[in-house]
C-alpha cells in the first residue's frame, strides 16, 4: 500500500515520521470502532472525532458501491483521467506503528469534484490523540501535508471545506496564516503552494 511520510510529528518516542496512506476496507471498519472513553479531557473534540469517523465510513461505503472510491494515488489518477467530471472519493489514514495505540491515529475523507477541486469533508484525529498523556502532537497538520501532496500530483489548485467552531482555529493557524475562518475555508494560491512544498519532499509510491 502506497504511503506518504510526514515529518515532524511528536510521538511517545520523540520526533518521528508517520505513515499516511490511502484507506482500504479494513480501515473503514476500524473507523466505526472509534470510541471516546470515560473521563476524556477534551470530551467535545473527542465526540466530534467519533462522529466524523463514522460519517466518513458511511461515505466511503456509499462511494464504493458506486465504484467511485480511489484506493491509491495512481487509482485516483486513472479514475479522473481524460478530463472526466466524475466525482471520486478517497480516504487518507495516518497509520500507527507504535505499541498500545489505536490502529488509525487520524483520517481525512475527501472528494475530487467535477471541476477538479478537493473537498475535505472530514478531518479527525482519534480521541486517543487528543489526550495530552498520549504523547502525540501534529498529526492533523501532517494530514494536510499529505493532502497537499495529492493536489500537487494531480495539479489541483483549491481545497475547500466546512469548519466547525472547534476546527476553525486549527485551519486559520496551521495553513491560512492567521486568516479568520468562520464556517468554511478555502486553501488556495500561496497557502496551498506552502502545503505542496511541505509535501513534495516525501515519498509516494
């Protein structure tokens, strides 16, 4: 399975790369198993993550039944070749390689639209990651770097999506240079180019 390698992720063992790849059916099943757990220090964010994971799983299954899910970058390129306006969905997952951690540490469900843009429908980290005791930090940013690499390889010039009151600050700070974000965001021009530059150094097979 093809993998991106994202840098500068804080892990329980220090700074380490983390594999981010296109999702497959077993990943979709894993998303349905996400749970918040009792006494979580950030219950609202954790509940949102569980909800988004379940919604992403449902979307993946719907698109898969229609033959409109890509399971690799080359597969995505094939499905949208020939200037087709077909909408194609894909799932990115951050895979854990550390003991005593969830199988999937983060996920992003995305769609390539009929006008060759990327819609980021759901981006979420596992509730385990939100707990300061987990030792992880920066995984959400790594997912955006991976998505930036996808747009670079496909010559896509816009990522857009809906922001919540919880996630608006993340998109504003991480990728939009402090630009205010309300209930939606657009990553394009210099901001998208920055993500693409961050991702271009990392391998994808």
